[in-house]
């Protein structure tokens, strides 16, 4: 995250940290006790062996410190990449991880870990609506390392029309994407925040509306962050996880 502020995991307890062979890979969001929603582009296409190298942590505020009193760790039982994901356009940049602890259990609710709600299908928020993003991604585009501590920032939703203008991203924005930025272009998701949450508060509850997907540079004028539109995937999520569509909200 560029700009924004450091934040404890208690403020974003659905944030998952995904590692591959002990290096940090991507963010994610806990949507059910054994399911993490993340971005498809975090994974290499067709590598059947990659799940055995993946691990997922919940309850983590510092990426390289272990706090056994707060964090929970998991192996990945199943990786489901959206069948329509394109590595060229980043359309359908969404994936699911089925997680399980070494003892066979799922995530346990605590002050540091809980699930985030999925919004009802096709819910639309108005442009300008303020939402928040969180992650361990780089604090500047050219930084050598990821943020050691979890960060968050407030960003405003942009209209599809604006984001599809030539000045922004033109036709690279599909209907499965939306954009968010700050009025001064001073806060944004960045490398390493991919797969992590964009959440918006509606009627006093936090809902997962976006998955950090891509963008040109970070916090760059006229180049907003691009997010996967989670509300287009309620049926896909329900089908793949077997979770009822009626548990949403
Ligand atoms: C990345 O490379 C990335 N500014 C993620 C988000 C953004 C840019 C790059 C948005 O993972």
C-alpha cells in the first residue's frame, strides 16, 4: 500500500497472507472458515504442484514475525483459478483457496481472525463511495521489499465511464473490473497487495467488493488501482465452494 497508514490485523481480521516456499506471494480474504478469496494472477497457470508449496496465514500483522498467540497457519488443500481468467487481459482475476490446518481444522474466529461478508449479487455502490484496502504490498512502486507491517488506505470508487476513458485505461477495463483511487492520487494498492481486499461499509457492516488486481504503477496520476468486481462472481463462488448463495450478507 502506498500512502495510508499502518494498521493492526484486528482492524482487517479477514486479511490472509499467502506464501510460497516461505516467501510472501499475495494477499487474500477469508470468506468462510475454510475458504480464502484471492487473485488468479498470483498463481502460475497449469502448475499442478504449486499447492504443496503454498501456505496461508491469518491473524498476521507483521509479515516476517511469528506471533503464535495471534496467527493461524494453513496448508492449501485446493486451488481453484477462474476458468475464464486471462493472463493477457487480467479479466476474471479471481481464485479460491481451500485451506486446512495441519491438524485438519479450519479457521477459528478470534479478535485477529474473522470472515468478511460477500455483498448480494450485482449490488452497485455509487462512484465516489469510500472503501478501504489493506495489504503487505510495497510502499512505493520501486521499493525493493514489501511492507513489513500491514497497511490500509481509504480509496474512492470511480465510475466505469471515467476509468474507461482514454486518459485512464480505455478498453482494458472489462465489466468484471472497477477502479478506485484518491482525489490526490496519494494512496493506492501496489505490488504484493494483489489478491487482497477492497471492503466497503454498508449499513454498519463490511463487505468485500473488490480483489486487488492490477494498475499501471502505484499512486500515479490518472492510473487508478483496478479491482476484480466480486459481485459478478456470487454464483461462481457458491458453485465452487458449495457455500449457499443465501448465506451472503
Ligand atoms: C501488482 O503488480 C500491482 N496500483 C498491484 C496493484 C497495482 C499495481 C500493481 C495498483 O501486483
